[in-house]
C-alpha cells in the first residue's frame, strides 16, 4: 500500500488527459473568440453601411424637393408639406428627424437645432456621417451639402434602436451556434483523448498488478507507436533486471559450490591438527591450511571479478590506456611468484608506447589472469625450464597482446572448451599436484575481452611447444572512426 506522503504529490498533479484537453481547448477557445468577434464586427460594419445608405437616400429625397421660388429675388423653398415629409421619412421602428439649412445657416424647414456632427472641414464628397445626440437621445445622422439650385444642406437623423437590435441579433446568432459547436468538439475531444490514452492506462494497471517476482515481458495492445515504445522500454528494463537476478543467482551458486570444498578442507585440516600433539604435525597442517586459504581467496576474487564483469556491461567507460605500462606493472607484480615457481617470466615489444581504447581495471584483470594461468599450467616436462613471455605488437589492424608458455599445450577442442565458465583442463585437475584450478580464469578473460570489444582465443604455438593466449584490440584510430 502506498504511503500518504507518496500519494499527496500525485493527487496535486493534473492528469495527462486534462492537460491535453487544456492544451487543445484553450487555444481553440481563444481562436474561436477572436474569429467570432471579427465576424460579428465585419457583419456589423456592413449592416451599418446599409443603414447609412438608407439614411443618405432619405437625405437625397428631401433635397430633391428643394426649389427656388419664382418671386424676385428667388428664394429657396421646399415643396412638401409636413404630412408629406412625414410620409417620405416614415420608418416603422425608428424616429426620423430632418432639417434643411440655407447657406447662411438659417433654417428652411424641419426641426430646429438638428445639426450634423462637428467636422473641421466638409468632406470632398459633401456627405458627412456621424453620431449625435438630439433631444436627449443618441442618433445616427447624415449631412448632405448641395449647391443647386442654390447652396444649402440637408440633415437627416435617425434613432439607433434597429441598429442596436441588429447588432445584438448578430452576436446571438453568431456566438450561440459556435458555442454549441465548441461544446460538441470538447465532448468529442475528451472521448477521443480518453480512448487514445486507454492503452497507457492499461499499461499502468498491468504494471501495478504485476508481482515483484514476475519479470516476464508485458503485452499491451496499442495502435500508437509511443505506447509501443514505452512498452518495449519497460520490457527491456525487465530483461535487464532478469539478467541481473540471473547473474546474482549464478554468482551465489558459484560461491556456494566452489567455496564449499576449500572451506571443508580447511576445517578438516584444522581438526586433524587439533587431534595431534606433535608440533611438526601442527606446522604441516598450518602450511596446508595456508595453501587452502590462498586457494579460497583466489577463488573468491575470481568469482567477484565475474560478477563485476557482468555489472560493467552497464557502466563501462573506455579511454586511452598505455598497454605497455600495464604489461610492465603486471610482470613486475608476478615476478616474485615466477621466481618461486622457477619460471622465466619475460616480455617483448615494450620498447615503444602502445595505446589502446580500453578500461585499465579490466586490462589489469586480463593480464593477471593470463599470466597466472601460464605460471600455473604452462610448465614443460623436465629437464626443460619453464618460460612465460608476454608479447606486444602493433599494426594497422590493431594491437596484439600474446601470453605464451613452453608447456605441453592443449588439444584443439580443449582451446574452445576452456573459455567457458567452470571448465578445467587436465593440468588444472591433476598435473603437478596443483589442484588449484576453479575454471574461472579464462572465462573472466573472455568476458573482459567482450566488454572491451577485443578478440580473444587460445592456440598452440606454431614454432615451438606451448600455448598462446591472443588478445587483439582495435587501434585507437579505428575506435574513433566508429
């Protein structure tokens, strides 16, 4: 059961579905609002143009009835009575007002005080539209300037009820259907997003219901490559965890199996020594216990090396390493043991620097295991002196590291079998009374070589008796090119 501390942050975070809805609907609503306002504004603009055109037609109709009198001097006059003008300017919904002014500004006919909008200069078209207030009400007006039969101007004004009502209807009939359409899109998007995210929900439920010990691949049906990639990544993670568990089980099994014999031998030697009263027997038993403990320590180190090799596959970093310096250090370290075993340990090809792209720790493990293997088993039959040589050579194809001895060598099928974990040759089992092999040294070298991208094989020497262990590294230039 999850703790409240772990659940609290999750409840504060929005779901992926809600975030997708917000990311889609918010821009969509913004664009919809802008589009609605633009369309309503454009429709209102052309509607106002139509109203203004009708108002201008009324002004022209009034101006068409302005005449010059026949009396001398001629005067402007309008040949319409009040009732005729009311019929001319009749409108069912709006109140209409007009005024005709002479050139000197005196009223000829109409409503006194009705003036057009204030303008600095007349329009070149002699037509001026504007919004005014007359008798306490807002109105739309037009001023028509005429020069024939004499200069005068006509002012026609109209209340704005129809215009306002039309604008309201435009807004209602343009916004309401789009709001319904927007709501429908929101519902459709919510269902579509929920349907598209269902494989992700199924994957989440499958992970939550999966037992901790069940590392088999998960199968979740999906029609999108993103969920498939996530499923593949989870399965790859489960596979890596399974490999790690298998390595742990194998390591535990190897430790239990391989350490059982030396530990039992140490215990038996200790019990035998405790049963004896002779100091010489104690000394002999202590020497045997020392040898057995050294074997157990060596075996434990090899088992740990194999476990670390399996882990290094995830975190290995390669860098330029001076292989000649590592070979020199390994020979110096093994020289004391070689002298004790009466083995002539030497090297060739260390005169010039040799650099490889590798990992220093793994290279040290390779050198130590190969030299140790050669010192243990690469002994010729008497009276020949045992010789072990570490050789370095460099070419355009790469760098070759060879550890060779002058021992009896191996059968061809043994060269392949001994690279497997736990495999031992006859020398390791019985020769020279060693009984110290565990079958891990060459398998460690094989694994390290794989991690470093190097080639490793065993072969009998062509020119003289003995066995050769070959490690070939790609040249640094080849690694950089890759």
